[in-house]
């Protein structure tokens, strides 16, 4: 149970309970035969390579917090990396990946592509970031830890970043054997920042110097609610790269020009999310000072309902954003928790409010990922829609960003990860710890 605090705060003990309940996902939703992690808590769901990356990245935290012995954690990590390393790579539609990249979703038993999904550049980046986390942390002279370093390094070095550019300066979203490259590219500020840092840091197939300026060329600096920031609507885009990289005090050319850094930018984005909920321009139920957080999330489904004389359109799993939408009244507690390092003064009271709403917190897998108080659901204990699932990509940000808030563990660890440091420098970052 959570401790009671008259001022509505959360103790370090409470945050530890949230981390523990959340990280259980990666222990319970993993295939013990091969280490693959299920995309969501649906027995029919395949494995997600992004969830795999998150699971790998949480290993240092759960070892240092005493959840798992280091030797056992190393064995679990070794199994995951060994299985991934031995999966088939090639242009065949039933392979697991191609040119070092992996398909977004894999069969949780065989590790082969499912659903004719895309070869995903960004999800491969999350997987590689997790692998590099493991390689940096498991630094002892033991057979298991040595194999972790070897396997993770090999996975990273074989990725052909330049192939994924498809002749352009920027990286594509991915590729399918049936139709070729996806026409969309990572351009303008989003979670792709990590993608470029990893690509630039590669010792084998590095992105050319012009790729990063091309990514930044369509950045959109805005003034919103009297706050100036590099805008991106969904809150997760201001967090995912930050799980691994401590952007405090280091700046690229764009941030030097604007007198900011990406950490401060994420802080401004977090406050903007709260301000949007307070203003609540579309009049959704529940929004307010302690109920906010729009991001990529599950939703009630693609349906229209007339509520109090207003026709509302609801969505399933989409990227919701602030302040320009889409917005259907769906709030995501996990993305608030992942903003803890940026704005604890507003995140902690909001998490306390979510805990009082009986959305999990200390129960298995932690806070429910999303809910919608405007969308009534008589079958729900709350009377309104709450997602029935937990998602693998939502769990990692909670565990990792709470730990970064508490100790800075992952940030400090990745400061000595050569690909991260090299990628940042090649992108033009200077100052601070770099």
C-alpha cells in the first residue's frame, strides 16, 4: 500500500513501489524459452522489439534495486541477445529482420515476422539502445557478461543505417518486402532524435554528417501558453530519447540558437500539457490541474457518440497531442510518470491523484496506461472506459524515468557508452557533461 502524506506528495518508497509493480511486466510477459517480450497483455499478442529494448534497459535498475541477482539478470540478458543475434536476417518476408534492422512485431515463439508488419527503424533504435545499456552495465570479466557485450556490439555494428535512408539525407520510417520503403521520414522533432544519435555513432555504417541537420531542418519553435519550445504534440516524443540521454546542459546548434536544451524543452512541454488540461478547450470530463497527459495510447475505439448534446469522436490506438490534437478525452498516467525528472512539482501531485482514482499504481504492472472519463462504460468498475491492457512500451519509460529522477542511474551509465557519446558529438552537441 502507498504511504499517506498530508501534503499529497509521494515518498521515495512510493516511487519504488511504482517501479517494482511496473517492471513486473518484463518478468511476467516474457517467453522463458527465448526472452522475447509480449507487446501487450493479450495472450494472442506477438513480441515487440521496442518492448525488448525497454526490458533490456531496465536490467541495471532492477539489479541495483535488488529485484534480481546480477548473475541471474546477466543470464536473462544473455539469452535475449543470443536469441536476437541468431534470428534470420534477409529480404525474405518471413525473416526476422534485414540489414540489421528488425521487424516491429515478431512471433513470440519463433521470432519471425508477423502481420506483414514493417521493418521499423525507430523500434530497432529502442532495441539497440537497450542492448547498448546492457553492454555498458554488464562490464565484469565473466563468460555471461562478456557474451552480453559481444552480442550487443555485434547487433549494433551490423545495422546499415545508410540503406534505411533510401537515397535521401534523412531516415525512413522503415521498409516492407512487399512494397519497399515507407514514404514517411523522420524529419522534425520527435522520438527520432535517438535514432539519429545511434546512426551517427555507428563505427561501421554511420550516417553522413548532413543527416542530422536535415532532421532538424523542419523543427518548429513555437510560443504556446506563454511558453516557448520546440513543439511536438504527443508527450512521449519529449521522453523516449531522454530515457537514455541526459540532455541537461548539452546543446546542438538549434538549441544553442534558442538558448535552451532538450531537457528544458521537455520540461516546457510537460507544463504545456498540464495547462492544456486546465483550459480544457473541448470540455472533456476529468481534465484539470491533476489530470493530464496526452500521448500515443490505447483508446475507447473508433466510434462517435453524442454526449450532452455534443457529438464526440473517439479513437483506438493513436498518437494524441497538445494543443492541436487529436484529443478525444483519453489520458495516459504512464506518460505523466515518465515526465517525473522534468517537472516533479506537477507530476507528483498528478500521480497521487491517479493513485486515488484506483488506476493501479502498486498493483501488478502499475498504473493503467490510459482511461477516458468522457466515454462511459457500465461494465467498468469506474463507470468510464479504462484500457484492459498494459503495453510493453509504456512500462519501460515509467521504470527508467523514475530511476533517472531518483538516482540518475541510466543517464550516468550511458555517459560512458561510446556510440552515444560519439553520436552526440557528430550531431554537434557541446557543453555540459559532454
